[in-house]
C-alpha cells in the first residue's frame, strides 16, 4: 500500500552481534570471514530518514512533490522537468557526461540541446555531471552525519533538499532557458516568482497544495487560496518526494543485516581491499559511503567550466569564493554507483574500472593546475593494486546496487499526466509534435 513506505524504520547496527570468540581448541584459531568483516570494519546500513521539523512525511505532500518533479511547467520554456536529468529509468540521474536541460529533446544519453524558442540563442550543456537523487535524504552536513540539512550539489552550495529544489529553475542551462528578460541575475531572480505564479493559475495545483499543507492553508486568506503556493511549500513538496527515494536492499545491506551469502567471495575480497590497501574508506565511509567533505582529487577537467576560471571548474571555490577551496568537490556516495555512469563531477570516466585505475595511479592523469601539495597525501601515492584486487573493488561497488527493489512502485513511476496538461518530463516540445494534446494553450507565458 501507498502508506507503507511512509514509515521510517531503523536498521539494526550489527557490528556487535556477530562477534564470535575463538577457544584455544578451535581448528584454525580464526573467525569466519563473513563475521570478521562486519565487526572489523564496523559496517552499518542506513538508519531512519532524518526529516526536517516542518516536513514530516504526508501522503498528499509526497504525491504533490512527485507531480511537480515530472511537470515541465517548472521549466522557463516549459520543455524540461526535474525528471529530465533525474529520471527513474537512469537511477534518478541521466547517464550523461553533462546534463542536457533547457532546449533539449529526448531523454538520457540520447537527449540533444539546441536553441531557445524565445531568443534563438544556443543553450549549452550543463557544466557538471548530474548526480542521482537516490538516498539524498541521507546526505551529510558539516559533521558528516546524515541530516535534513545535508550538502547538495557537487560544490555544496545548498544544504537541504527543500532549498535545493528551488535552484535548478533559476539556471539558464538547467531549466530556465531564455523565457525571462533582463540580465542573467534579473532573469534568475524572476524565475522562481514566475514558476510560482504559473502554479497558482492551475486550480488542481491550488487544491493539491491546500491538501498537502493543511496547517499552512489555514493561515491563507480564504479569498486567495492560491497564496498557499510559495517558495516554502514548493520546496517542501519536492523535498518530501525526493526524501522517500531511499534504497536499503543492496547485497551489501543484506550482508550487514546478517545474510552471509549476500556477497560472493570476490565482493568480500573487494570489501576488504576497499577498507585497507585501496584506502577508499578514508573518504567513502559510513552507510552512505561518503564523508561529505570537499577535496581536490585532481580529476582532469572537461566541459564548458564555470565562472571563477573561464573554461575550468574551480569546484567549491565557485560557491565560497575562497581560493583554498579551489578544485575541491564533495565526496559522492557510492550507493548505486554501478547505475550512474559516467563518473566524477565532469563525467570524465566512463567506467568503474577507469575510476579504480585513476586512484591506483595516484590520481593520474592529473588536472594540470592541481599539484601534489594541494591534495591529501593518501591520494597522490600509487596504491599498487593487483589486477584481482582492482576487479574485486569493482565487484564490491556493484554490491552497493539497489534500484529501489523494496520501494513502493508509485515512487519509481512516471505519472501518466501532470496538472499543467503538459507532457510529463518532455513538455511543450513533445506537445507540439502530438495531434492528441494542445501545444501551448493555455500555457502561454505571463512574464
């Protein structure tokens, strides 16, 4: 049933219950490997979802967030939705090196961007790889612990899913396009207000927001129920949906919970190498396999880059303005990493094997502006992994895969329709090519 997945369940920490003492007359004096790995590396799985005080799970709210997530009415030119770059067919990412947002046609690796329908100006690809939304409920804050105020985006410029939900619609290449006049800053500032106004003009959305936020609705002028739709309720609705996209049923999770056979021998070897010789666990730690810290790892730069260094991407410095943060990017989770290639902030590596080779070679080939003294000493030293150890690492990372096998199918499905009447995910460009749906009426932009 739909409500089953609203219950946040804690997962037992098993590090203490598998300890097995060995008496003097044991045959070989050692504990079984399956027990030793769990206790030796203090392995744990995901616990209860950390909900914000003002955004606890509510059926109507999550259902509303799902509709918004797939509705291209949020896009400036109404041709792109959140799901365009974070689609369930691609583990809520897009399997592209760089996201293809506004002006695009198609989905995933096949999507192509072109020109704005308003200015005829070219709209480029996004400057960074699109991370998965799976398990972002557990992103860590400054302490590294899972938090409803966890870091979002590669540079951590936003904390919390609610705030994150308001940002892509202000980016020209992601969702805004050229629908709003003025300078870059003016157009970005206009985007959120314009999107909220669009939603307020759709009676079904007004009704759904009233049902999803009854406490807020009680404070709204009864003559203007559309005012229930504001930045706060908008962000909380999308955040409520995204926060439920938690996957707890990977082979690794089942192993930690006590299933000795959930990992095969190669994956168990990879687990051991991961936390020892390969030193992956120095940064990819905890149940999310991330410390949520920011480090320069010297990844070669590809793509259009950002603002601090034209044609390059300065990482966290793009947000903080601090040169000490130059080329530092957030440690990504490794959960579902098998499903979300290509890898790194600029998607420069197509396979997990390439990623392993990069770290085994002391993070080389290196970005020419990233020197050894800018990086942690652990990263710059070659690891000396054998071919078997490299393959074992890859097999272990594949054991972190769960595409939502225990989730309600509702959370993983694209709605048949969205309240705007636009084609879910694809928007007006899909409608223009259809003989069964109107193209722009009544979706003319009101600027």
